[in-house]
C-alpha cells in the first residue's frame, strides 16, 4: 500500500476513529517506498520521518490516555488533525508549513489531556446565548493553552451572569465608577450577596474568578494551574446562579 502525504493523515484519523493503535514502523516503510521520497533531499527525508513519527506517536498516546474514561470522544484528536490537512493538500507543502504542522501535532496530546479535565456543565436554567458563547470560547482557549485569554473571558462570563441574574430578579443597580474603585464586577458580586442570591462560599469563589481575571488583564501572565482553578470556581458559581439548591 503506497500513500501520499495527505493519505498519512487520513490513515491516522482512520485508526483513531476505530480506537486502533498505529504501527509507526509500517508507516515509515511505506513512506520510504514512495517515488517522491527517493527524489527528496536529505533534509526533506529527515523532516518526513519526524512528521510521521510524531503523528502516529501522538495518536497512540492519546488513545492510551482516554482508554479508561468515557468523558471524551476519540474524534477530538481527529478533528484537530483535520485542521492541518489543508496545509498538505497542495502538491508540495513548503518546508516551513511542514514544520508548523509538526509543532502543532506536538501540542495535540496536551490539548486532549486538558480536554479530559472538563465534563459538560448541567444547569437547570439555561443562561443567555451571549453567556453560553463566551463560556465555550473560554473553555476552548484553555484547551488550546491560551491561559490569559481564558482568564479574561472567564471574568466576562462572571460579569454577564451576575447581570443576567440580577435582571431576572428585577434588582436594579446604578454603577458609578467615580465612586467605586473596585470595579463593576466586584459591585455585582456584593449586590448579589446582599440580595441572598449567592452564599458566602460562592462569593469567595466569584471573587477568586475575578482576581485571576484581573491579574491576567492588568498585571502578569497566569499559568495553567491558575487558569484551571479559575474555571473550576467559575463552574461552581454558574451552578449556584443557574441551578440553586432548594432552601
């Protein structure tokens, strides 16, 4: 069986969809049988060896990582690899493009591991479309390793959620930045707490979400642990707002 560069990706996806490990040596042997391989430079040959090895190794490690859990579909990594196919759809991808593909593939296993940390959030009351959209973007940024973007979006989700709940409760507020040095989100948290919408515990968690978001926005970069902690706190706050416990 001979295959071209695009067939390599398709073969990898085929294995992932069927939860089958990939024989890296088999892929390399078939690649070396290609006429285009014989005509390639030593630099291109070395690059393709690296590309095939990383591709199959990433897929195999991902399958191993999810073997004991049902919280994520094996199609996740296949979808990520699919994003790279267009680059290789031309007759001959440039050396730079191939290096970009390799670097992206190196990130897939880490992305999949971060994806495994999340389970779908279940709420009794559905938040507004804007909140749902921002929350999904927030999670996607975290999965991609864009921790600061995730933190800033999480802060926005927090603000929009409190605004929506207060509006639903018909609690009006007027915010004057000249009289409040702590900011509108802190004001919304305090107002919700004083109205018995959130508990002491949720107030502290909301404050932590805000603190990490502010740090990322105004001070310095945050790391993956801080981003994950913020998302865990945010999820608890959203559950408290949209799925409150019965008194």
